[in-house]
C-alpha cells in the first residue's frame, strides 16, 4: 500500500504544478503570436571626404573572395596601392607589450597575447601602422574606431624589432606627420626597419 502511495502523490503534485502554470497570465506563451519590434538600423559611419590623392581602402579590398583552393590571394586593388597613400578605418589591437611608435589595426576590436599564441589570432589583413613622428612613444590604446591616412606598403616582411615573437607583416601603413604638407607622390620604396628607429 505504501509503495502505491508515492507514485500517486508524485502524479498529483505534477498535475497541480501544471494547472498552476497554465493559469498564470504572466507566463510566456510560445503558441501565441507576440509583437516584435523591428531592429533599429545602425547608423552608417559618415566619413569626411577623402583627401586629394588618397584612396579609400576597405577591409574587403585585401583578399580575393571567396577564397579558392590556392588559399588567400591579394586583390588587384591592394597590389596597385603598394607605395601609395590610402585611408583606412579600423580598430587598434590591444597588446600585452606594445612597441613604441607602432600599432596594429584590424577590422574589429581584439587583443593578442604575444607570449601565448603570438600573433596567430590576428586576421590575415591586419595592418601594422607605423608612426615615425612618435617612434619613441607608447601609443595609448583606444577602443574607438580609428580613421588613418598614410602610405601603404604591401608584401611579406619580418619585423626585426619583434624577433622574439617572429612577427611577419604583410601590410604596413606609415602615417604622415600631423601638420606636415602632404607629398605630391608617396615614396615608392618602403623605409627599412632600421631607418625607422
């Protein structure tokens, strides 16, 4: 008799809970249509007009899409902009040990741990930004998007000052000194890493 009583009490409790839940007007009803407010469109970032002689560069301009069997391939546009002045908007990568006068720009906010995975987590189109006029200064990190204008250099280069992490850059942007007159033509040859120090 006692063994039959426990299942009966359990069944009674389940029935009471279900009945109470069914009568609760505040419970969510997945069978009923609910009004959904359309998501508000995000305001497009309005950029100032591009300076004369400067080309706007987007993050989709770096590699051919979709990626084929041969892997990543540079677009004709990025190849044609080697040694020329461009403008690029992106986010500064947060680093454990930032170098003076150097920052890394990516399409989205992120951070890297040089002593863990190094720069392996960076997207392939990460841009190494060099500020020659601040070569001995630590660049303070910011979470805000940056709009940078400078001379773009394309091609594989080992960064000697980051030999411990064996950093290799494919895209480098050398910024112009603020207030300095803009050159009529950008330098075709990239300054060496030693010349920048």
